[in-house]
C-alpha cells in the first residue's frame, strides 16, 4: 500500500504541474466581477491586498503563524482572484496533499449531480443500490437508512466501530434520523452513485466534476478509506465552485437548490452540519466522537455565513459568501491530531481578521 501511495503521489505531482505559479499571471482588470480561471493553464488573475484595503502590516504575523503551525499552503481568493498564495515548509504549488475529510464535500457534490441527472432520489433507501445486508442491522432497520441520512451523518449506525465499512462493522445503534454521529459510513454514497450511474466512481467524478472545473488530483486508497489528493489550487477551484453555489462560469455543475441544502442545517440534531459541510453561525453544534451538544457557533470570531469543508489534521476550505471569499489551508496538524474543528480554526481567524478587517 505504501509503495502504491508513493507512486500515486509521484504521478499526481506530474499531473499537478500545469497549475504551477506563473510570474506572468495578469493582474485583475475588474475586481468586482466574479472570475474563474481557465482550465489547463497556470494563469490565474490576482488582486493585491493593498487594492482590497487590507492591513499590510498584519501579513507577516499571519504568515509566521501559519508556518509555525505546520502549514504547507494557504490561499485566499476574493471574487475568484488570488489575493494570497503562500507555501511553507518545503511545499510548492505543484505538490499534492491529502484533503482528508474535507473531501467529503466532493462526495456530497457528486451525489447532488447524480440526483439532478435523475439517477437517484435523496429519499431512496441506500439498500436500493447497495443490496440488502450492506449492514449488520436488522433488515427493517437497515431499510430506514436513506441516501439523505448518509449525507447528514444520521444513519443511526454505531460510530464507535472505526472506519471499516464492511457489513459486520456497520452495527445498528439507533433508528436512522434520530441520532447524529460523525461516521465513515458516508463513503457508501460513492457505491450508491456508482451503482446508480452504472459506471465507476472515479469515471463519474472525473467527467462530472473534476474535468469541468479544471481540477487535478485523484482518489487514493488508504486502508479503509478513499482519500482525495491534489495540489492546493485544485482545492481552491472547488472552493470557488462552492462560493458560486455550484456554478462554474456559465455552467451549473450542481443544482443550486441542492447546494443551498448542502450548505445549511440539514437536520435538527446537529444544527451546524449540512450535507457533509460544516455550517458556521448556528445556535449549537456537535463534534466527532461525542454525543455532547455545545452552545454557540463553531467559530465565533469568523463570519456567521461561512460554511466549511474540514479535514483531519487541519485541512480547511472556508467559504464566506458575504465577503466573496474562499480560504484554503493544507498541511500537517497545527497542534494535536484532530478530526474536523480544532483550536487552530479560532486562532487562525483572529489572524485573518487582523488582516482583512
């Protein structure tokens, strides 16, 4: 597996090179209009932080903090244009890195595309596509689990069993829709989409999402997981799609109503969770590996309208519609190992606010 992963990363490094930095990148001509980079080119319009009226004196402190906290890349887009693009600790614009659970939002997006193409309905039973016995739950309980339950982390299956999604490890804990728990069972959505479309997950993903928005990267098997790896600009491209409610240039990649549902509260148990997206600014939240409910917003110092793709060890996509902004962070864990939200989010946003406000 390690040899396979190493070879895949080498291949990705070559594939990602088309999106490298370009010293000839043209400046933005109209910063108020939304910009999308062209596919198959390393040209990406920029806007300076001074043009945006940001506090230039705060940049050094932000960059120093990012480097200290094991960051590999940090990108800020405003109206689609690159305002900041920095690499640290030996990482480069062509280096691939893993999305971890931030890649759940890729799965959610492709599920939405399959729905808009009438391959699936979110109210369909997962067993319609996975067959009976895809869990070890009693058949009547298994049949309660819909595609939407997998999207919202409310399958009712036991989250204490680890990442293995074989039937023996998917154990009934509660009726679907009555319990929220962060669980790797969401990955079964990829099998649902593959079965419904009668093609491989990779092929459908590449055709419907990766290629249309010009991403590089690939899904790499890792033990019981399938993890997306790409360079940082590819993550930024997906963030830009999210900022535009699923639209890329003139093409609606994923239905705008679906995307709105994906990035707002999806159930009443964890109000800060959508369809595999985290939601800021809500009245309460729950976190992985606990059934405790915490009062207040996920990141109180960050904009209330922000939604987020959060991955293990501080992989971040922040999307802030009110500021027409996307922020990308890739790297090692800032502090201790974590599964989604961490103290780093709060402290990073203190530094970002010092720059942009």
